[in-house]
C-alpha cells in the first residue's frame, strides 16, 4: 500500500479487482438461480425437488459466470440480460459437480463447504437432480436469449456451444477419460486432453458465449474462445496444485482427493513449481489472444490471473 493508502502494485490491484468481478457475478446470477431453486422445490416432489434446490443454492465462486459477463462486456455488450447466459453455464457446472461427487465417480462427501447432494438426499435423488439440471440450464439459456432480444439462430448457436462443451467431446468425455485413467500413470498430452475436456471445455464455452451473446464478430469470438481454452486448462492445473497444497476448509471440498484416487495430475507430471509456472504461462498466453483481436482485456486478464493464483 502506498502512503496515499492506494494500492501500488499489480499483486495488490488484481485480487481486489477479481473479488469485485466475482461479487458482481454472484449478484447477477444467484438471485436468478434462487428463483429456479424455489420453483423446482415447489413443482417437483421431494426428495428430487429438494435436491435440485439444494444444488442450485450451493454457494459457488461463480468464476464461469464472471467469465461470461467479462467476455460479454469486452465484446461490447451492456444488457443485464447476460446474467441469464451466465446462470445457464453455472447450472451445467452445478450438474457436473453433483455427478462428479457421486460414489461411482469421485465419491466425495464435501462440496462448497457443505455435504454433497447425494450425502444429503441419497444417490438416486442426487443422480436424478443432476440430470434434471441439464434441461433447466437449457430453459435458463432460452429465457436469457429472449431477455437479450437474440433471435432463434443465435439461441441455437449458443445452445450448441454450451451443450457440446458439456458433452462427449467436452466435459463428459474428459471426465470419462479421467475416470479411466485412475490408478494409471498418464503422459502429459493425455493429461492435458483430460483437462481440456473435463474442465476446460465449459470454461472455454463461457467465454465464447459471452462474445456470441454480445453479437461479436468472428475474429473476436475466436479470440475469446482461444482465451477460454487456455485459461480452462490453466484452471485445472491450478486446481491440481490446490488439491495438493490447500486444506479442505480452504477449498470447501476434500483436499488430497487426487492422491486418494491415484489420479495423474499436473503436479505429478510437472512438479508443484512446474505446474504453477505452466498455469501462469497459459494465463499470459490467454490474454495475448485478446490483445491480438483488439478486445479490451482488463477484466478478463484480472480473472485469468485470479484463476492461476487463487487459494480456493
Ligand atoms: C457421465 C462420465 C460422465 C460424466 C458426467 C460429472 C461430469 C459429467 C463431469 C465432471 C466435470 C468436473 C466436475 C470437472 C472438474 C471441474 C472443476 C475443477 C470444478 C471446480 O470448479 P470451481 O472451483 O468450483 O469453480 P465452484 O464450487 O467454486 O463452482
């Protein structure tokens, strides 16, 4: 802190700016997700409705929402309707966490500082709730397109982007490879393919969707996609570092799971320092894509830096 009381270095500026962007994203999407939680709890019998509401109300950091909103604004968007696009992405992410925690996948008891959905409501209800979140995400996205005044062709493009990222060539495919790889040492290219699918695809889609929702041209959308692809992989590398170094209390989920599940991770492949350096290198490369397309990079650069230096 300088004598004026104002921050003087990037290391001081970025955490505060990232906190502000994440708080804005929470403010934008949490109310919308709460309305869906209340509606589903009312309309769908217990335990499924209650499990859905529990998952939707769980307090995530909302990094993906912040990326949608920052990409949207970088591409010139100004409407508060973009919050719906961000909420749709967060809903797909929430479904993935509910299923990821199931006994047939990572088998975890703690998520976002609370009992996992299946620990609270049982495996059958949590499994159904996870699946039910996918059409909920589609509906949230359709409502967002209407709020933004986007035509059906743009909605179709956004839906393909989001659900392909969530599918076999993205999140599901990456998770599948991740589960298959447990207990086997993987080469770095195979590990990076898992990162790209399991975690990177949805983060990449968040950035692309922000651009598409704002009506960005092909070169700007391509730059946002390239930015998202780099930070998506960087996010998982940072996640591997945190799994090895942070506590469960800091993470709000069980630390040290990769070791327990005998997973190949970036830390195993590159070492702790090597993994940190690789994540930071990717964050820098991500921002270069924006500059090359003439996109204002400030908020996205702040989020890229946050993603690779976060402590939870
Ligand atoms: C049918 C094989 C198959 C898969 C179903 C479960 C699943 C789809 C995919 C798993 C995807 C997954 C959970 C990847 C990990 C991504 C990750 C690092 C999540 C943590 O994200 P944060 O830190 O969490 O942003 P919060 O809680 O803050 O939202």
